[in-house]
């Protein structure tokens, strides 16, 4: 039991920083074209699956509005 608790706590402390802060849209939009491409998103640590879920209009880029959904999903 103690090993399971310790393992759980370690995972929390390791995983928490990954979700502690979500980068600002402008930080991910490297080319400053007003949209986040798949390659920009993946470079920022957003999975292709999550990108596809956030891309509501399926235009293969995230608008600021679509990206703003992310903090709601993480909480």
C-alpha cells in the first residue's frame, strides 16, 4: 500500500508541472499568422489528437477562439 501511495504522489509531482500553465496563444503561434498550425501545436506539446478535438471547424489550424477552449478542458 505504501508503495502505491508513494508512486501516486511521485506521478502527481512529475505530471503537475506539465499542466501547471498553458502557454499563451502568441507563444505557440511562431509565425505570427494568427493561427496555430499542427506543427506549432505539436512543438508546444499539444497532441495531434487534442489538436483535432480543438479544431472545431476542421481547417487544420487553431484560431484564438478554438485555442481558448484548452484551459476549460484542463481544469
